[in-house]
C-alpha cells in the first residue's frame, strides 16, 4: 500500500511541475502586446480573440507588480492607474520590467 501511494504522490508532483509552467507558456503564446505612440493593445487567445485597448493619454501611472511565483519566470502584472475610471491590470506580462520601460518611454 505504501509504494502505490508514494508513486501517486511523485506522479502528481511531476505532473504539476510540468503542467503549471506549460499553462503559462501557452497563455503567453496566445497573447500579443502592441505598443504604439497612442495606444497599448493587448490581444489574447489562440482560438477566440479578446482585444483590450488602453489609450496612453488616459493613463496617469504605470506600475509593475510581481508576486513571488512571477519573479521566478521574470513576469508580472502591469497596473495602469487611469486619470478617470478604475485601475486596470494587464496580467502575466512576460519580461515585465523591459515592457514597463517601453510603456514609460511611450
């Protein structure tokens, strides 16, 4: 009884170690970030496309936020503090600080 339980625990841990990063990579593969001099466009999805548009004139502050698990992958969330309206968050941005510098320059 002990060996099958140990095998099951090892199999679950290995499954999680493979599936969790694979999920993030698939999410990144289906997401495009387009930065122009007027807008920040985010297109998500491999099958169904969802498009977010953020006008740069309406953004007061851009703040990068990283959780401990995001630091491992050098990714993070980008918080957009707007002049009017609620704060918007762009989740799971790869190469967070490099992208943040590009948005700051725009």
